C-alpha cells in the first residue's frame, strides 16, 4: 500500500529535512511551467498543531531551488550549533541509571523528571533538553488514565506538553546537577508568585 503524498497546495513535497525549530521543504508541480519548484519552511508551533508553511521561494530552475533548499538546511544546522555553543552546562544525556524508573503507580507532580532521549529530535538529545519539572496534567497522577504531563524545562524555562510514556523516570537526587538545583529553586519561586492570590500574604 503506497503512502499518501504530502502536498503543499498543488506541489508534491519530494524532500523534507527538519533541523532545529523548523522543517525545510522542497516541492514539485510538474504541471506548472512558470514555477515548477518551490522551497518553503514549515512549523507546527500553534495550538492546533497544523502545518504552517511560510517563506516560500519558487522557480523553474531546479538547480537554483535545490541550492536554496540546501542553503536553508545549512543555515538551520548553523543555528542549532550556535545555540549549543552558548549552552553553559554539560550536555551528556541522562539515561536509565540516573533515574527511578517510570512507575505509573506513583505520582510525579512537582518532581524533576527526565525526558526520554529518543523522544527528542537527534540534535536535541542533550541534558539541557531532558531535565524538566513535571508541573501538572492528568499524566502526573498515580494510576491515571490521562497521559498529558505539562512541564517546565529547567535550563530554558520553556513550558511544554509531553505524554507520560515520554518520561524515562524521576531523576535520582544524587544525579541532580548544581545548575539544575538553582534553576529549580528559581522556577518554583516564580510559580508560587504567579499562583499567589491577590491580597494573599505569606
């Protein structure tokens, strides 16, 4: 059974490389004599997770568009490398030996957990992307039918949604890096201040 063709309007996507925060696409419409090839970027960073195509360029010249395609991919690679070079913490990924196994009979809310490396894009399988605070969601509860786990990344502070099965386990205290301890305190303080009721004093 043949796979369904991926299309952008009337153009069939023949090459797609996802690096960093976007996917670069090369697409062809053999019926168009005025603009047979296009290159565009694609993201899903919206509430509905719908493909968002933008920054399109088109031509009848294959070599011109393939040069555009490879140039954009190279630019994405360089952006990811620059981001990694700015990272100030050790990048070695966390593995099962660093965790208490993911026990669905135990709650993980408000605990530091490790995202499975294989659930991250290859260029992001590093410690700074793995360590998160399990902030809430039905998936943080013991024996829950829900899967959603809402997290805060300890390094970047970025909020994300994962499924419970994406979590490798709870980080063992002895493997908590100093940078993560400091960031956890900051995040918890910020969260407490955010959820503090108006007029409430401590």
